[in-house]
C-alpha cells in the first residue's frame, strides 16, 4: 500500500526558508544528497505547490558528464516520477509527466494515494499543511540543518496536532540530522 510522505529540509528552528526567502544554508553536501536520492527513489508521484515546482523543475534539464553522479541520479529520479502541481497562478507546466490542478482536494489526494503503486510525496510546506490538516500524511521526514534562521516559512503548520512515532534517525558528518516519523494509528 502506498504512503503519503512529507519531506522537508529545515533549520534547527523549523524553517524551510529564512525571512528573506533564502535557503542557501540548506544546500546538501554529497552525503546528504545521496541519502535524499535513496529517500526519493521509491516515490512514484510528487504533489507540489507552485514555488516548490518552480524550484525543482530545473532537474528536468540537469544531467551529463559536467554534473556529479549524485546530481545525475537525482535528475533521473525526478524525471521518472509523475508530478501534480497545485497552483491558481500558473498558466501551464513546463515538464513532462506533469499535470496542473487548481485546487487541493483532500478526497482526490486520498484516492490518488490509495490507487498508487508507489509512494507519493507532498512537497512544500504550504501544500503539505493542507494534507497535514486533512490527516493524509502517513510519514514525515525532516532533514534538520545545524543553523538557526530566526524566521521565515515554517516546515510544519500551526494548529495541527499529530501523534507520531520516531522510526528512524541518522546523523551526517556535516551536522545534518534526518528524523523519520510515522503517524500513529
């Protein structure tokens, strides 16, 4: 059975971007990037908000001998997955295997996950907040960076209570910590 996963790269104080909208502090080193590739490999469909889609769409064209093998691997993972972009402002999407939805319908997402042959990932804290509030997220992955940014966009929304169990954690040489939680039944 497929699971809906929310993965976020965040600061120690829980932000995905700082108050200026920057996330340069979150650039993964090779060890973390290779781990993210393995985390993303089983994903069959990405559910993305507009900003996350615009950030990740570059992976459609990255590749070749001038890029690191880890980057080429991630680009292949990105290109192989289906993508659903939720936006009221985008006129169209620019990548293959991608469809545009105007509204987030929790029941449609629940059915998409139920029908999926592979796990589904929801990306971007704004879109993930809708899924978290609707009780759709089965697993949460946080890659916590050793930096405090003091404000910005929160990885987790206010007003949501989730009872989770820690199922895995990993420390990386550069100070990043991966926390993997699963929703309690």
